[in-house]
């Protein structure tokens, strides 16, 4: 898969400046089977970190109100965007017609047996499935992946092969991490889907990204 944003000016700029983790990082030539992911948070974090979409720097989104922590590496897939194509897929699968994209890059959690000390890193991940999560009326899919060549998880080919406890922990985190005292959060996970459907969601988010940022790609390709 060609990355026009990184060719040629992005590569030259990357030699002197930090690449924007959403726009300036190559998703990888073997996506969606193996892809580059940007990690914002790790399981030891008690503060929710999130990339500032304009600057590309990691910032504190909010301290966690409760004791739940993310049970895997958590971040997003570069050069993806959740809009029309992701929403259409979600509407088809849920038999609804009111769902829209959440306007963010596609989220991903990456399982590994290694203890990673901090976020703001890139990893190579292999998607094995995902959660169809709906936040209000917005598609907020969570791709589940394993760290490529991980010593423990490398044998897992599909989310159906994960222990039920691992899936339950991930689901519990995503259903509760936005909880605020005295405020009801309208979030649900309608489906746990396998590897092939995860590929469909990723490919839809890549299409949405190209549609959204076509002018940016054209500008950088012609510089």
C-alpha cells in the first residue's frame, strides 16, 4: 500500500522533525494483515493520554476517575478515519440507519506478554478481530490485535482463540472508561467480530481517510 504522504517530502521532513503520528506515519505495505499502530497508552497508565490532532503531540486527556486501567496497549491506526464507509458498515451489521462515524482515527488495542513502559511509540500489530462499539449514535470500533511476533500471542490467529477472560477484560474497559460520576454514558458493544471483519473495518477507515484528506495528500505529493 503506497503512502503518498511520506513520499517524498514526508521522508525528508522526518529526518529533522517528528512525523505526525496520524498523518505522517506509514500504515505499512501489508495492511490490513500487518500494520503500524501508534500507542498512546499502556496498562500501567492511570491518566488517559490522547494525541492532540493538530500538533501530533501526546497530551493528557483526563485522569481516570476510577481504578480501571487499559488491559492492553491502546492507540490508533495511522492514516485511518471513521466516517461514511465505517458508518455504512456499522449500519449494515447492526440493522440501523442512524449511525455516523466518530470523526477520529480507528482505535486499536494490541495484546502482548511484554511489559511496555510508556506510550508514544510505534508497534507492528496483527489484527485478529474487534468490537463493534457504538457511542451514542457514533461508530467507535475497537480493533483487537496482537503484537507481531509476540512470544505468547503470536499463535493467536483470530479473536475466537483468545481466553474468554481476556475478551471480558477488554470489553469491560471500553464500556466503563468514559464513566463520570453522576453522568450516564450511552455506550454499547453490539458484536465481537473476527479477523476478516476487522479487515473490512480497517479498509473502510482507510477509504474514509483518503476521502477526508485527499487535498492534503495531493498537496504533499506535488511539492
